[in-house]
C-alpha cells in the first residue's frame, strides 16, 4: 500500500546515528557531549514536590476544556507576566504539538513558512507533515548572528503564510534584537503573515547583548498576529510531563484563539494530571532553572579554559540557550569530523550541518552535559580537531 508522500522515503539512520548504534551495541563507553535531556544530566529535582503535584485527586477528574484548564492557564500567564492573561493562552501537549496546530490554523497544503537558518531541524518535518513547506532563509554571522530581514522579505511568495523564529535560537543562541523585532513584525504586517516565536529557551540568557528582545511579550500590541510558543520541557526542565502552550497576540487574536480551540478540541491531548499539576510544576521551575544556569555557565567557562590552549579552535558567542558552537579548521565535512571523533575518541558531538550551519567548520556542543563528562569529553576531543 502507498503511504503518504508527506513521510520520508526511508527511515534509515544517518551515518552518525548508525555508528552510534553500533558502538553502543558493542558496549563502547562514550562521552556524550550532545546530551540535552535535562532528566539525564544530574540535576536535583524536588522529587517529593513534583510527585505530590502529579498525584492529587484533581488528576482523576476529567473536565475537558480545549483551551486547557483555567487554573493551569492562569499559572502559565503569571509565569510569563508582561500582561499575559489566561484568556490569551491555549495549552498543548508539547511545543511540537503547538506547531502542528498553528500550521493547520494558518496554511493550506502547498503553502509555505519561512524559517531563518540555522535553526532547530524539526521545523522541516513539522511543516511537511501538515502539508506545508518550510523555506530556510539564511541568517548571517558578523560578530554575532543577525536576522536577514531583507532576505526574508525577498523570500515571501503568494503562498507564504508565516515566519517562524526561535528566541533565543537553537543552536546559535541568537536573541532577536529590538530592532530586528520591529523590522520583523513590520514585514509580517506588510505582507499579511503570522509570526511564530518559539521562546522555549528564553529563561536561559548567557551572554546577552544589551539590545536583546528578552521576550516577544514586551510588545503588548504587535502589528501582526503573533503566536508565542513555550512549554515545561525547557521552562521547568520537565520534557516528560508533556505540557506546552501558545500565547496569542496581535490583530485577530480572539478569532485565532477560537479557531485554535476548535483544532485542539479534535484531540484534547493535554492530560488531566499535568494540567492539575501545572501551578506546582511552574512554582518549582526557578529552583531547577538556577541549577541549569549554573551548569551552562560552568561548562562555558571550562570550554573557554580549554580553548585558550588550542589557538586553532574558537567558539561563537552564546547569547542564550543550551548549546555552544565550536569553530574548527574546515579540513573535512562536519559530519565526517563528528564520525571521526566518535569512532577514534569515543566522543559524541553534533555536526553543524545537522542544523544547517553554513559550510563546514562548526560542531555543536550541549552545555547541559554533566560538568565532569563535558570537561573529559573536550579534553579527549579537542586534540583530534
Ligand atoms: C527550539 C525548540 N523548540 C521546541 C522544542 C521542543 O519542545 P517540546 O518538548 O515542548 O516539544 C525544542 C527541543 O529541543 C527546541 O529546541
């Protein structure tokens, strides 16, 4: 039987994943510098508080609201501040599900969304699975990453429906500047586009520039429809509880929320226990975020210490987020370099090409990794670069 053409032609792993599977099966001890699952990075979660929150009597009640329970939305609104109200929000099971709802809301099959690149690679599939095409528009690096709003405008076609930005971006760490925000919202208003802003990492600024847009919610009345996405997977480092949300602002917000509620009503995918627990889980977030910020800073400083002894290698500024970009002489393809590190040094890193970093010469490191593993992994890897 023929399957949907939205799916990939095959499901073979790429060369790096295949090598990783083989080495793991052989029992090889690996130093994983890509780990970004916070539940496996040695943080100390307030277990009793979290488990108590997830096992109250309310978890046994079913009172479905396609927008999500009011107390949970109130807790999310209070977490964000900046005048956000429960009425502006719709809960989802994850940020990824938020994208799926928004792409269904905004596009017809064959329509396009513009995504500044490099960025989070999942967009291509999230768009394609909804029948849309994600069109990558290169950002450029000059002392820091910049959004190329001219190139974005030039890429708009009659089928373009939205622009998707990540603030701060994964993996470049770029926060939008206030100037870029003004240009971007102006462009979307002029060309009748929606603006999707993914702020899952906005609580993790590391080396922010003074003019950064800390959050799109600073703009109470944007000139175009704005959909902000976030969720507990990064805000409270709890990807396993599956709670995300979409905040809606700008022209048509009420109608957009009503249509989103219609879409969400077809699935009702957010589980009752997590909605009941949301206020307590969000209350626990600051303590977990503190530990994460300390880890990010410690690993960045360890990286700088080791790079000081390796004049051929540098790193790019990390304005925010959980990743660092390592720059190396581009003597071979990034993927070949990552494969070499894995096979010869037993160190796993991501090649920049996985995130569409231009050319060769970039490796992506997770700054969330346990500090000892991070230092040992780098000490082993750097001499091979
Ligand atoms: C930019 C970005 N958005 C969304 C997500 C996924 O979030 P969720 O677990 O809520 O789907 C990730 C995960 O790494 C991400 O990097």
